[in-house]
C-alpha cells in the first residue's frame, strides 16, 4: 500500500474523531460569532451607549467568554492529538521522519479547521437570530428588528484563524519531538503539581470573599475607589489558587480522615497525578459560571429596583394635558374612568408653565440652557401637604427623591427665560427640597421649580397656550381595568395631537438660546414604544408601567440572557471535554487497578467521583462566588433592594446547579457504563 492509501484508510477508520474535532471548532467559532453579531449589532448600539457602563460590562463579559472558548478549543485539540497518537505511531513505525508525520497531521488539521470554521461562521448568524427569537418569545420587544453586527463576524474569524495558526504550530512542535517509545508511554504519563500544599488552598479560599469585601469598602470611599478594582483581582487570583490546589485534597483527607482516605486512595492519587491539567479547565469553568449568574443578576437588578419603585408609587395614574386641555379636562377623564368601571380618588391637579433655565456651573463656559417646569406654591402645598411660602422674587426647587444631588441648582440665583417676551429674569434660590412619594418618580415629571402664586400667574399671562399645561395625579379602583382606561386616555390624547408626537416640545422653549433647534414631529403609529418611554403626554398607569419599562429595556434583557446562555454553554462544554480527556487518560490506570482486583462497582464509583469533581467544583465555586459578589456589588451601589437581589442570585444559582445536576446524571451514566464496559471486556 502507498502512503496515501494508508492515510486515506486511517482517515476512514477514524472519521468520527475528525467529525467531533470539527464540531468543536464549529461550536467555538459559532459561539464567538453569535455573541459578537448581537453585541455589535445596531439593535444594541442604537439603544446602549457604547461608552456606557452596561455596554463596557458586556464587552468585558465577551472577552471572558472568548477566553473560555479558547480554552475549550485547546482542550478539544489536546484530546484530538491524544486520539491521533496511534495513527502517528503507525507513520513513525514506517520509518517516516517526525517532520513528515507533522505535515500529514497538519494537512488533516487544516482541512478540519477550514470546514469547521467556515460552518461555524455561517451558523453564527442563524444561531444568534435563533436565540434572539427564542428570548423575544418571553421578552416583548417591538422597537427594532434583528440586525447583523459585522464586527462580531470579523472577531470570530480572527479568533478562528489565530487558534488555527497557534494549534498548528503547537501540534507540529509536539509531533516533531515524538518517537515510538514516547507514544507508548503517553497514555500513562501524569503530571504532578510542584509546590502543591493545602495551606495555599486555604489562602485562596479566604482571598475570594476578602477581595470582594475590600472592594465593597473601597468602592464607596472617594479616596480609595481608584484601588477597588485591584481587590476584584485579589478575588480572581484567590479563585485560581483555590482551583490549583484542588489536587492536594487527598492530603487534607489523609490528615483528618485517614479511614476515608484509605478507602478512596486510588481516586485521590488519580487526582494528584493530574496536576496542572485540572487547574485551567476548572478555573475558567468556575469563572464562566460566575459570569452567568453575575451578568443576569447585576444587570437585571435595575429591573427589580424599577419594579419595586413602580409598586410603591403614591398615585395610580398621571396625566399631562397640554395646549388643547379644554378637550381633556377633569370631567372628561372621569367619564373615561366610569366607562372603564373605575372609581377615582385622591385627585390632585397642578397648573404648570414651561420656561427655560440656565444650568450654571463653576466653569461658566460650560453653562447651558434647558427646559424647566414651574408650578405655583398653592398647588404644590395641596399636593405635598406642606405649608411652604415663597417670595415673589424667589423659587424652591423640588425633586421626588431621597438622595438628589441638585448639582445644577447649586447657584444662589436662578436665571430663567420667557420664550414669549424673549427676556431673561432671575429668581433667588430659597430652598432645595428632596422628598419621596410626592410625585410618581417613575413618571415623566418628577422635578420642577416652585414659585409664588403672584409670580406664577404674572408669568402665565405672558405665555402662549403651548407653554401651559395641567398635570393630574389620582388613584383608581379596579386596577384590573387599568389597561382599558389607559387606552381610552391614550386614544384621546393621540387624537388631540392629530396622531403626531411633538418630539422637540420641551426644546422649543429654549430655541432662541440654542442654534440647533428644529421642530420635530413623528407619527404615533409605528413609534408606540418611543411614545411610552419618552412622550411627555403619554398617560401613566402604575399597573401597566412595569410592562412598558420591561419592553423598553428588552434589549438589555435579551443581551444579558444571551451572554448568560453562551457563558453557561461554554462552561458546560469545557467541563464535558475535561471529563472526556480525564477518563481517556486514566483508562490504563483503571486497567491496572482491575488486574489488582478492583471490582467493577468500585471502579464505577471512582469514575463517578472524578466526573463529579470536575463537574461540580466549577458549579459550586462559581455560584457561591457570584452570589456573594452580587451582594457586595449591590452594597457598593445605590441599590435599595439588596436582600431581594441577593435572593434572586441564590435562586438562579440553585437553578443552574439543578440544570447541571440533570446533565451530570445522563453524562456520568453514559461514561461510566461505556468505560467500565471497555475495561472489563478487555480482560
């Protein structure tokens, strides 16, 4: 037989390993591409600011996931080369030089990488679209359609080519150093960790929570917050040290539980002999599991906070009526409520004016004009239950919050602008009031300036109707009819505005102060989500607001869950490959133990323990770290529902644990039966 015939015969006999390796390459490229296609898509970048914290966090998670995928590729290649050893031995026994054998293997690697990578790139778009469509079934999102982010495909292609080149060189160097004797010994080689000691594991175990606690302490300190990221690094290093010392677990068991050690001596020795082979796979898998839980809880905490904020709002409805207010007054609103079988109570109305105000800073060159809503003190006192008094030349600034900073109101006097008489005028700042539950904080209007009644009506007499509004706040019964009532109000408001949304309605008040103003109108039809999020005249209803906000933030949720799915799948694949590689490498050790009298049931227990260690160490380590990490991050932020968010993290961790438990059950059953069958049949 010629060399080509031998090569073709070996390829036909071992085609399954080429298919498996090709599928691994396809998976790695498809995962990287699918994530990138969505992350760099305009459907994401049009909503998320590319220099904002959410997008930067998403990029960081993309980087960590790519590291995990690279590790996955290296493990897949290691198993592929291990399986190729017999074939390489055949070539070497034919007296072919290692360099020639390396060329043959690289040709096979090239074909496998080419086919797997191309298929992965092709599948990246439909895979990304598939996950997008699946998530869209549960998360309503009507503001945009799926778009392809070309940069994501370029990154996936770059990763594919880079991994191809590195693994090609790595395999060629490895094969060039081989001989027949080394191939025969390769199946039983082990790598014992140097410097392994249980004390280092304890240090790593302490470093993980300690780093997070120190991060929490320094992140809220003005002088220390620049160092807070370093303590996150301490936690990551601690996780790595803990993972690296997992091979010394036998020493701990031997010291404190000698009887248990003697019963499982083969298992502990097999773990010890694996050495550094465990470290990287367990560390990266733990990191990816941590990322899965953290990404959902950290980004999803915004929506949990929003849910509770809406739930605790003082009023069920808020309606702003503009220049055509005579068509939608109190009696008209009450008639809509009666038609929806809703009884209204605690009715409040505030007359409002729209003026311009200059936001003044220490650096006067940065001063800027912005719209400002003004109310009279009588209406505000009736709403708030206060008894404020404001002089005619003064104003009070109010914001519905318990921690407002008022950075733009720090000046002693306020410069206001009347757009109709086109004059500036000043009012002295009397007081800044920050108090919750006066207005609906999640509605469009949650802050304004309060002036005296005389000043209010004097200014009102000079303004056109387009700068005058009335704001109604009230409660209602039969909340199950809230959506119907809101739809009636919305239909009336849209009809009043002739089906148009005046996008620059507030901006018109300062058009003389800015040179870039223009009247912008868009149709309501087709822009329903925009209207719900930004249109000042969109009627607010507490019962439907959470749905509006969830739909408005759907792109965040889709991106979060997309990240979590890819991280989870990548971690699972890395653990699965590591398990397959470990069982394959330990086959010779199992056979020796069998010849020494090891029973089949005992062998199965050892294999299950090995699979369980590789599988559940990352799951437990990642979930516990993520739950504690979420708690510390929330403590360092302005979150108010820390306990609830922590419970969500724990609940999500339990869900992930049970999902992995189900996968583990089927995986170990298949591997244990097949491995024990191979070993005992060989006898």
